[in-house]
């Protein structure tokens, strides 16, 4: 897959001119304009396209071009925006099953926690330990061993093909992995299977989690930051989608239609992500990267670079992802061009994304 991708990249060194995406609408009186995906329409009345440029499904070309940013980082504004958006979606629903999803989310956003558990204690403790100038590997290992999922991931990393023999103990595995990698593994605990175990939607939720891990690693590379807000932004930029999937999985059958589910995700993912980042006290920079990655130029001036990096990382994670049933292939040339438009290294981003996807696949095989 990666060789195919890089061949396309080679052809894309001078991509053909293409229309620039329209700029996002300016916020109106402190609230961002609502951007809702439109339902399919009758294309017969549209102006015909030139025969030399056959139409292609937008989702197969640029899924990252769909979706709305958060209106701001102000919680009252975000909640008001979400209520308005969800009311609009509920009003457009054609049946009770579709209407139930935006109504359920409207109930959830009235709480501070979004029905989420607190940010994992083990991740907080690791963060504090690794901020210290001197670290005790045995003390770190004692924190790691309290979370079985974290132990499993540390062992998987420490037993990779880069090493000739398995580690002798958990503290040996921790030392082998290294403190920066350990921090990143620890932060991913917040997306563990126990938190987002979803009836009937597990495969999609797992895909979102994996996408976040890949995007986080790419963001860290592009930003030259081994740990910190950039990694957290990449890791959690899809957390809002997990909130939507969790709400949908909690509903009785019949479940919302795929079209309604996708419309809700695209309209609310980024604003919901801001609520998650705030609930978990991740800081304004991480919240800005999560909330404004769909439209980085709307981010606060000091956070635009973070939002651009998270957007580029998300594009790379999408373009390099292995094929999945029912998920259209993406246009790698367009991904390359869009990352370059953000002023970032597309080849490095796509290469790193491919490496991390492969590592995740190898880890899954090792646990099977």
C-alpha cells in the first residue's frame, strides 16, 4: 500500500491546478455559522460537468474537507452552538430513530462530563512523573502495572522487531521503550476499550481510536514535539466522533440511519471535542487543536500553527489508512496537495502515518 502511495506522491510533485476550497463562513455575533452536510439532491438540475473531468464522490476524494469547526473555546458559546446545530438536525430528521440521536446528544451536553469517566489517573500520574528532572524507572513501572491495557501496549512496543530478545521484566520494558514513547502510550489510555466499548459500533469506534493514535504520532513529528499539546490534539481530535458513536450505541433499535449518523458526526465532532478537552482539563492549546482542525485559520492567532499541524496529521492518517470494508479509497494526490497547502511536509507526514498504521497492525497480530 505504501509503495502505491509513494508512487502517487512522486506523480504529485507538481499537482494540477485545482479550485481552492471555499473559506469557512465567518462567525455571526460570537457563534460560528452552522455547517451541515446536505442530504443527497437531484443532480439533474445542476450544470453539467465537462466530459474530461468525470464527477467523483466527494467522500472518496477528501473526507477531511467535510465538517465544521468549533465556534470558539468559550464553553457557553460551544454549548449554545451545539444545541442550535442539534436542533436543526432533529428538525430535519424524517423518522423517530434519526431524531433520537441529536436529541440524545442535546441531553448529554447539558452535563459537564458528557457521560465520560474522568481522565485516567494513571495517565495523569505518568505525566507528572515524567515532568520531573529525575525519574525512577521502578516507580514508573509501578504506575504502569496498574493498568492492564497500558502494560500490554508497553510490552508490545518493547518486543518489537527492533530488539533481538524480549525484555526481562516490566521495568526493563519501560526502560527500553523510553520516556517520551511511554508518555505517548500513557496518554492513549484515555481512549481505551473500556471507555468506548460500543454495542454494534465497536469496529467504527476502534477505527476512530486508531486514527487518533496515528494522527498524534504524525503531529508530534511535524511539530518537532515529543510530548505535549500537539500529541494530545492529534490523539483526541476525533473524540467528538466517539461521543456521537457512544450516544448512538446507547439508543434502542432501530438505530439512526448511516446518513444521519454521518451528518451528526460532521456537524458536531469538533465542538464536542472542545467539551471533552475542557472536561479533562487538557489546556487551551490542545482544545484549540481539537476544535479548529477543520478550519485552522479560524483558531485563535496563537494556536493556528497547532490547528494546521493537527489537520495535516489527520489528512495523512486518512490517506495512509489500510483499506477497510465500506470505506472508500481516498485521493492520495489531493491529500498531498492539501498538506502542502498547510505549509507542511506531505511526504514525511504520509510516511510516518504509514509506519504507525503498520505498527498498530503488527501489535494487533502479536496480541491475537
